[in-house]
């Protein structure tokens, strides 16, 4: 009898506590009402911010609660079309979450192991030293625990250097002492190498593996890991097949591959896709589709529709399964979402962790997934798994609370995170409503962020121009070839009117700022540009002759380019 009384007493005490803490699960209908409120905020936001289009999805285990799409595929008045639930969006670094589950599925299938050495599959793999190259594992690549600083070699990635040049940069980059397999350092190139590992291990292309192990099994009919300009027309699809002709020839033979190249585009049905946009000096521009991110597609190459994104989020809420279809076993899901690389020294304005919600002391990277505590200024915290993405005209964010069986995601054809956190903020808006958190107007936060970035950039430029202003030297003093080991050569030329900078891939005009400092639009050298200029500073020797140059953006190892000739 006493046991029964104690049982009832526990229930009587615990249930009210759970209810008051907000930990009781909301009904689907309540979540739907909250989602519809966010719809209105998103509609207001895309108008005020000039975002061309957006998709917003909410799901639970085996259940899609809400799918909403807004806006158009492009702001170009000549060719905009309405976004539909089946329109494909690039999701940039949210790709890493897909790659993690692909690796998990291949582990479950016995094709690869987490602790396999990279050199088992890529014998020529090299990073910093022979010792590190021998030691690096598949898990090291995709857990951001390689010991390199954040975004190692990304400047070469951004400048559209070829893959060999990008990988060669790691010969000159050093690990941060004591951080290998210990602390979090966000990577794109290092993570992306796992795509090459998977292809070597299986003999299949990365995009084919995703199709087989994830997209087909989940019924994600509008998803791919192919450049959007390759899938939005028959001509583009022909170019795609041509790009993989060598691989297919080895797999199918020359004549069958040739027949595929000729016949498949004829029956191919083009996919409806968005076009990326970015802001440059307060003007939103449509971006041409380029192949930067498909040099390392495992890090940023996936496209999904709103409908497919909802399925993905439902699978995450279901701990690796969707409607009785297992993508990865629960044990592998748990490994993928268990902390590996602890995040440390998080600043208040960190783009990846909004300070008022994610608790600094509980942030870590797992495998293609972040884990943290989402709280109301330290109260009522929820364990959340999440990932962000935002680069070259695309942004995406998702978050999953297993305690609440709740998942939410937002994708936009506008980015990246350096000047817009709209996707992340709208996810937060839904979570706050569902968790009864208060105090933050996330649309207002995004509008203020836009103002802050413009003000910061304008101040930086004016500060350089006004501080001890001096005239430039004669143009002939600057021209010549400059070189460094990591980036190779850059050339400064004079066309009779303007100085120009070329890195052998792209060229830009230089604008004089002050003395030997010049600026140039970031987008002209770094195609996946953000809302800012870059700067070039010429350095003179004791004799007053220019003998080197520093270029912001080309700043790995604080590199300077030494003059090697005219």
C-alpha cells in the first residue's frame, strides 16, 4: 500500500513540475499554430530583407507537421518562378549532416570503418607531416577534431583554386598544438576529403552513394549532390554526364557510357531549382552557378526541396529511421550525435552559436552534427542537435529536440552566414514559441545585424582612408609578380588607368584607399563573396622599394607575397 501511495505521490509532484518547466510535449495542433505564426514573420522578413525565397519545415518522428514555401527562385524580373515544395535548394554546410549519415550507413554495411586510416584509401594523402598523415582517420576528418584552426585552407577554396592547389596548402599549415582529437576547429576542406575516401572505398561517386543509401530509401525525389546548373536543364545534365565520363567508362565500358551520354539527356526531366543570391554593399545580387563546392561535394554539395528537408528532419527526430525504414541503426545514430570535439573560447558574437540561446559550456561537435543546450538565458534548457550552413547564395539551419520530439528547419536562396542569420533566427523563432521562451524578436535581431555589418564595413574603410592619408606612389612602383609557397603567384599590372590584381584565376581593379593600401571588391577574387571589400597592402624595404605585399583574404599563416620580378 505504501509503495502505491509513494507512486501516486511521485506522479502528483513530478507532473506539475514537468508542466511548469515546459518539458511536456506539445500537441501537433499546437506546434502547427506556432508554425503558422512563424510563417507570417518569415513573410515579413523576406520583404524587409530582400530575400528572394525561403522554405520552412517542422516535423516529428515519422510525421511532417508543416511545410511552407515563400517567394521566388530568383529576384531577376526576367525569369522568376514561384518556389514550390518540390523546388531544390542548395543547403551548403548542412550537407555535412548528410555526409555523416552516409558514412554511418556505409559503416553499417561493412564498407568502411570509423577508425580506418585515410591512407588506407588515399595513399597519397598528406597533411602537415608524414606522422599526422599516417595517423588521420575517417572519424578525424568528419568530427572537426583534426587540430587545424577554423576554416583551414578555405581561402584557397574561396578563390576557386583547383583541388590539387587547395590540398597542397596543407603542406604549409600547422596544427594547433595539443588540439588534435581534442578541440573543435570547424573545417570545410578537411571534412570534404571524406568524399574522396568514400569514393575510393566503394568505387562509387559520392552523389551515387547518397542516392542509394539515403535519397532512394527515404523517398527524397528532389534531392541530389549535383550542381544546380547541371540538373535544371537537359543541356546542363549533358554537361554533368560529360564531367563524370571517365568514372562511368571504367564502370560501364566506353560504348555503354557513350550511349548514356547521348541518350539520357534526351529523356531527362529538368529539375526546378533556386538561384543563389548574396548582398554586396547593400545591393542583393543574383549569383552565377559555379563549381567551387563540388570540388569537395561532401562538405557543401547537397540540394534538397522543402518536402525532402521535412523528411530528413523527421528521420533525425526518429533517431535514424523514417516510417520503419532504417537509414542508420540506433547505435550508429547515437555515435553520430555524441560529442567528440568540445567547442571552447566561444565569443558572444560567434556566428554559429547565438549567445542568448546556446549555452557556451555545453557546445561540441559530434559527427556532422553539433550538440548543445538551447535555453532561455540559462533556464529551461533543452539538449539540441543542430547544424548550420551558409555560403555563396544559400543558407540553411535545422535543430532537433528529442525531448520534445520536435524538429525544425529553414532554407533560403540567400547567404552566407557572415551577413545573414535569417535561417537560424527563424528556427529559433519556432523553438521559442514551442518552449515558451521570451525576450528575443528574431526578425528584429536580423534587421539589426544587417545594419551593424554595413556600419562596420563603412567604418573600417573610412578609418583606413582617414588615418594619416597619403598619396599613392607612381603605378610603376607596384607592378610585378609576387609569390608565396601556399598561394603561388599573383600579378599586379597597370593598364594605363588602373592597377589590377590577378591570382591566375580571377582579376580585379584596385581602388586606392591610403598610401600603399588599396581595396577591391571581395567578389572579384573570391567568387563566394560576402558583403565587404578586401584590402591589399604593399610593403617597402629599407630602401623604400616595394618588395612584398599582404592581401587580406589570402591570409593563411599571415602570408605575405614576396616580389619575384616585373
